[in-house]
């Protein structure tokens, strides 16, 4: 039993290291020479921008709890206690936007998001509080059951004794990211720390280049012997060092010469390297380059399409993780048959005004949207039901195929066929009149009656 428990325990404690590497992410060492962790990575503008874009996008989406009706429709379950917690206020200290933004930031940086679930005596959720992922560990007991160990800080809960708190899955909302065992996610920062470290190194190189504005490095040559070289160096730096002293005219005495030994940024492809690293970071988080300020390959014709792809291929997988994690823990087995949680992505997929109006017109004419359905999406007041706001209309020119009059669909061939049929019937009437002779009925009257049925 002990071997089995150790086996489960090992797969629930992922090490922040890449496969085959000899260095741990805890120290943050990279091949670029820069220490990278979640905090230092946020100092890079591209990482900060990507994390902020995704966190604010998820936090800004409407989040509702729905209930199935007997007619297989859905309505907002406003009366359920969980609706207010998810939609408005998960705890008295923060709004739903701040709560989701915080957890999404944890998910993007550490690969996991945790929140403590506070329940009442009935087992109903009455509060959600974020927990720091770097102080949480996931483990199994000897029976193979999951449990969470959280290392608290004294300022978090000063009334509690001890430094660790043991929580069961019933008490933790856990949203895992991409991982290898299906239980915990791996940190994107740990997986891509070399790319982020290179970006930080490029930023530091650029900052040092402008800090030494006279030249990145160089040599002052003197034909003779200098008694105090330190004094000359300090005088040179005081006059020309820094971006504020750049491009000043240097006056060299006693035959001195300045020789630059640094490589120009253009030769080292400094700008191209920085631009590539920005795209590299955007690729890690799957954010379109134009959203982080790189408009080199963007145009009016493809930005809208890239924005739609951002919603479909970037946001939607994160949204599914949120929805399924919330339903798995916060709803009871009986409630899962009746309730479900849904983020509303329609607002991001509606497109420009003209496209929305064309789509609404098609939906309205085909009878699957009413005027109030459209006005609700546009955040407009509803039309009263007695004025037809809830009516579903269809185009009157359309009808079922079996109700169509087949005679109306026969072509006339410019009237030639109809004229021939009429002449043939007239000839039949005349032949009948000739056979009757004078003893029969009035041929003109009979002929007129017959023609009246033909015309």
C-alpha cells in the first residue's frame, strides 16, 4: 500500500523543471543569465500585457447561473444563492470582476488557480476567497484521496494556529491549466522561462545602452603615460555618460583618441531580437500580435478576423475550464441535473454595427428572434408584450411545398400554348353546332355558354 501511495504522491507533486534539465525553476536560472519567476516575468511588458488582456477578458464576460425549465428552455436562476456569488460578489471584500481577474492571473502565471469555498450548515456556498498558488500543494493520503495543503501567512489569518491548513476537495475550487497528470497544471512561465529570460536580457541591454549614452564601451588612447587614469575616466563619464549627454562634442587633449569596441545595435540586430521576443511571448499565451501593440502584419481587413479567432481559440478553452470546474465543485449532484453555469461570449462575437444589423434582420425575418430578443442583446429596453415585442414573425411570401398550387408553376411559353388550346376548343364547339342544325337549341346561346366555361 505504501508503494502505491508513493506512486500517487509523486505524480501530484510536479517539479517546476523542464524535461532533461538540471536546474530547478525555484531558482529561476535561465540560459540567458536572467532569473525568471512569476514576479520577475511580469516586469516584461509583453508578459504583463498578455496576462492583463486574458485576465480582464475573462473577468469582464457576463457570468450567469441558469436553470432548465420543463419546456427544455433555460432561465436565469436568480433565486439560487450561487447566482449572486458568481455574478456579483463572491465575498464581502471583492467584486466578481476582481475575483475572476485575480484567479485568471494566477492561472496564467502559475498554471493553477485556487479559491477556498465557505459553506453554511446546509452545505450551500456562501463565499469564495482566492488562495495563492505558490503556497498550495496537492497530495494524496494513504487511501489515495486528494487533499490540499496551504501554507498560510500570519497576516492572512492571525487568529489561526499553525502555518499550514489542510483542505479537502470539497472546500477548494481548483481550476487547473495544461498539465501532465490531469490534476495540476504546469506554469507557462516555467515552461517558457528561457524565452522570457532572453526578453528580459534584451530589455536590460537596451537600458544599459542608453545609460551609457556616449558609447556602449570604448577605449581612450593616450600617446604617453597617464599618471591618474581613474581621474580621466571619471571626468569622461561625468561629461558624456547617460542619455542626457548623448551626442555631445568631445574635446580630447594631448593627442588622446577614443576607439569604440562595442557592436552597434543594428549590427547585433537588437531591435529585431526584441520584436521577435514580443511575438514569442504572444505565442506562448496565444494572443494576437496586434493586441500587444505589434501592428506590422495587421490591417483593417484581418484585425477583425484575428479578434474573432482570439475569442474562439484563446478565450473559449479558458472559459470551458472555468465553467466545468465551477460546476464540478460548487453544484451538488442533484443540482447538476437542473442548473448550469455559462459565460456569455456573444458580446465579443457580434462584430461591427452593420454586421449585427444584418444578422438581426435575418433572424427577425426567419422567426427565430423576436424584437425583445434583439433589444436585449443591444442593451435596450423591452417592448411591452401587448405591443408585439415578444412575437416571432416569418416572411409571408414563404409557404410549404405541399401547399403550393402546381398549376401556377406551369410555364405559359409566351401564351402560345394557351392560344392553341383555346382554338381547339372553339373548333369543337363549332362542330357541335353544325350537327344540331335548326331543330336544336340556339347554337349561339349554347356556344356562348360553352365559351363562358372556357374563358
